[in-house]
């Protein structure tokens, strides 16, 4: 949902390396994290399986490079990246272990993975409330409890060094969409009808006032403070860092 995704980052840009460091953004989408790394003078490459997303990200981020590729088969040499970003991506992948192993392979021995996945307890609520959220084409195929995520990363060669919950405001926006879906009576009769409705929704431009509101929320210190405190109770995402296991 562009009006949500484009307003916020799931990682802290100041934690990224800078000044010529090689950074890879796996599952870059529209390139918002790629742009954050490029703003720190990193040499950054965004990777996404969706060629249309890569095209859009390339148009929006002239200072970065982009490649259409599978996260389970990254076309890069071993240990070449000083940092890897992978946010809100692993939960979409059928072979998440393969992608984790690939991230571990291309990450340098002293580099960090900066990752994020949806918070498990809010995901459980959204899945229960909304058939549309649960069954969206290309949507989430799993929910990560923290101990499951940590163990899976470890088995693939990555050791989690920190994690925290983020995005309270976004969780409320998604809750509103899921509640709306839960009480809606008319539903698509077929998978084809559902796909058409989704395509129409994705192509519909977001109203300018809604974009400005989202940007104001993202830039407000008061809202940012509420967002941090509220995330202790009802977050949208779990963000984490991890190193290659030695």
C-alpha cells in the first residue's frame, strides 16, 4: 500500500555504513531503503523479483543501481557487501531459508544484515480479521514468532545481534483496513474477480491530501514519539540486525 510504505523506513538509516560502502537492498520494492543508503554516499544495489518494481525504483533513484533477480539466487560474489537490507520481504518468500543463506553468502565477515518482518502478534490478528489480507496474491506466506526467526536465521549462517518493534501508527492503519474487510458483506465470487479488483486498487492514484498527511505524520516529532511508545504495545514490524556466524 504505497501511501503507507513510502512514508517510513523500517530500519534506522544512521545505522548503515557510508562513504563508498557496498550495500545491497534485497526485495527493494519502490527503492525507499535504497535511496536512504544512497543518501549516505553508499554504492548501493537494489534487487527485486518484480521487474515493474525495479523499473519504478530506477526512475525514482537515479543515484542507485537496480537488478531484477530472485532473492534465492543473488547474482553477486561471496562476501562483497558491507551491509544488506532486507525489509518486509522474507514473509513473502516460499524459500525463505534459501534467501537467508544467499544473504549470508554475499555479506562480508564484518557486515550487518538490517532486516524487518511483520510483528507476529499483530499479524495473527490481521490474518484472523481479514480474508483479503490473509489471501492477497503475492502476500504473506508465513508469520515469524521472534524465536522462530532467530533460529531460522542462525541455521542459515546469520546470528541476530539486536531487534526491536516499530511502526505503531502503521499498525493502526492496517487494522482499519482489516476491520473494514471483516465487516464488508460483498466479496469477490472468483479468484479472477479478486485479481481484477486488486489490479484496479493498485492502479488507482492516491489522493494528494492523503500523501501529504502521511508525509506530515512521518516528519512530526510528536507523532514519532507516539509511534515509538505505541510500538511497545501494538507494532506493525519487528526490525533486527544480524551478522554472519563465525
